C-alpha cells in the first residue's frame, strides 16, 4: 500500500494506492516524489475506524485510486513547502511561486482576497461607485519621489506613476460622482522598510458634502465589520479619538499602540524649581521634563537599567534618569539630589505605584516625545502588557498643516497640499504657516498608521495660498496644478476622503511582521524583484526609441 497526500488550493486529501485494486497506478505511484503534479481517479471512501485524522478537513475520508497520470514531475525543491520551517527570505523571494505553496502564505492570499471582497461589498451597500483612474499621470509633488515613464510619442516628456490618485479623486467629486472608491495601485520611490514597498495597494475613498465625522464614521463601521467577520481579534469600540497634540503628549508619537497604558506625564512644573540641576536647566532652556512609569519593573537589575539607558541614548536622549519604587526602598539615579518633598510630588504627578519603575527624560519636547514613546513600546513588549487578541483602532486628528523644511529653509506640508485648513487658520496660511492646523486625520491600529485622510480644499483662492506658502510662484502653480484650479471654479463641492493601506491592514490581520508576507510578488528591501531579476538593463534599441541615454551614477 502506498499513501500520498494530494494538495490543491482547497487543502489536502489522502490517496491510497492498493496493488491489488490498481496495480498499474500502484507501480506509477512508487516512482512519484514530492511536488509531482498528478491526476487521480478513484473512489471516495471513509477511512477505516481508528485511522481518521481530526487535524485535517478531509481527515475522515480517503480516495482509493483506480488510475494515476503523472502530469508533470518535479525536481527537488529549494526548500520544503509542507510546513512553515524558517527559510531565508531572499531564497523565498527568488522562488516565490514555491513559497506561495506553503500553508501560511496560501492562507495570507485567501485573507487578502476576503478583505478586499468585504470592502467592495460594504462600500457598494453604502452607495459608493468604484472608478478606475489612470496609471500614467502627470508628475506633481506629493511627498516622495515619482517613478517616471518616458513617452515615445512625445520625445523629451515623461509620465509619472501615481503616488496616489489624490487629484483624480478630487476631480471625480467635481464631476458629481459623490461617493467614489477604488482598490488603487500606488508607486513611491522611497527607502523601504518592513511595512513599505515601492508599489503598494490602498483603498482610495472620497465623499462629497461631508465633514470629518462623516468620513470617520464610514471607516469605523467598515473596519469594525471587516475585523470582526474575518478574524478572531476583538475590536475596541468606539474607536479612540486623539488630537495630534494629545497623541504626542500622552504617547510620544502620532500612531500610538492603544492596547496598553503607560502614558507619558509632564514633570516640567515640578522640574523648573527642582534641586536637580539638569531637570531645572532643561525647563529654563525651553525644554521639558517628561516621564513614563513602567508597572512591575522596579525589580530591574542594574544591567537591565543600563540597557535602557543605552537604548534611550540611541533614540536621541542625552541620558535617562530612573527611580525604582519597592515599598519604602527607592533606588534611583537622581533621588539623592532632590529637595524635600520633591520625590513625593514626582511620584504623585506620575501616578507611580509600588513596584513601578519611573523613567525620566529631560530635553527638547520633540526629543522627549520620541525617546519616551519608543521606550514605552519597548517596555510594553518586554513586560507582556500588550494583549495580542485586541485590535485597538483609533483616529488621530488636527495635525499641523506645515512643518519646517530643513533643506530649503521654508515650509513643507505634513500630509499633502490639497488638505483644507481649519477655517479660523486660513488667514495665517502665508503669514504664519506653522500656526495652521489641517483638517487631516489618520486611522491607527496597534502602533501602525493604517490610513491618512482629510477634508480637501475646494476653493481656488485657498489652494493658491497654500501653493504660495510652499514657495511656488504663479508660473509653477499654473504649470503643475492649473487643471485643479480651473476645476475649483466650475462648481466644485466640499469633499473629503481617506486612503487606508491594504497591505498593512492585511499584515496586521494576518499577525505578520512584514507586508512582504501578504503581497503575492513583493520586492525585497533593495526594491529588487529577485524572481524575475528586475530592475534590469534594457536593449539599446529601446533606449534609442525613447531618446534616452543611461548615465553612470554621480560620484559623491
């Protein structure tokens, strides 16, 4: 008797080759090896009592083979597909078609399909219209480098691949589409990381005659139903809402992990009259003194505390002060220098409990936010505070519109230049741009940003003021954005939208650490396709047709 597991996309089934029932099929089966492509005809039969496999969907039956055809033999594989053993990622990407046979990868593709189908069904029921937009577009500044495509029919001119369909979806609102969505392919030539690819997929969504709450309501209902119907995650409802400033003050970043507490507290009021010199100096110099309290970490050893200090320095801190509270005993790097009653005041302000470890950073506000925010995430994981069964969605609102551009000395946009400012801030767009708040919002979950959106500008004069604040002159504005400005004068309704990333969402739902695990054919961290060998040189004749020459990279 020969037993074989035959696999297709739906799963496995056991095939039994019996020499008495089908001698020819049995003889062929004896020569078959792993990953041969087979065609089997036979009788579906219950397995003998006691041989059932409860771990297999087909574990109660087997197929008694009558005939066997070898459709295609297989050479030995570069790695096994029967389990999810650890395999070098570069090898997996080179043989991605083999990697996708592995159970976990196959499940990720199924989950991605179900997520996209759920989105389409939900938005269709909400009255949205799916509209495709072009891939070959005009190059406009949207925050990252464009991928450029030369035109053979218009020598010397180039298309750009869309970083997002931002302008097109706004023009669809001018066209009266009213409720639009698209599962859109987007392209950005930027440095890569685990949750970023040069080409990615997003849900693009836009609505007319709405305010911020209308957009967030649709997204909250969509993501709640999607997560609860497709996964076993529990969803925190309603979604937490934080302003950008609240997120930075409490958690040190604008995409906080809301599955655990440990908020940042401000000790600056106490520190400005502190007996500890570097506390007082930080506040006098325009900085802050801020802290987090790590529950149950007071027992950390000196070596563990030194590790945290080095980690804080690697995040940009000048140092890390600490105090471990264990009953009446307080170990600390700074407590001996405090004035009378100062330690109690700090303990009360930071809500420190017995057994907690207080970590304090003194310095510039941005540095303190970054350091304590990253330490909070690190300690949340180390101390087991994160509930991996929860999906803690939230919205962050009221972002600053502009930020300083260190390269030009001017300002640049935080989200994109088509975002509507708050009405009361419009007069300051050109006179005091860093004062302007944007009607922008992000969807966050478990420490990741999943979507960015905003209420859009729909008036020509406001849009022109934003472009001028960014340093564009009248000629540049007309050349790059004249089509948008003309549309805004021809009956453009108020509108807004949002664009959740499909890859990052599926990564979270699949409990993966990299979006490459949920994309069928991703690039590696060098933006290379190892399977097909892209990017690659092209024929000289192709370059001649386009009027192009490839130059060696400039020497630094």
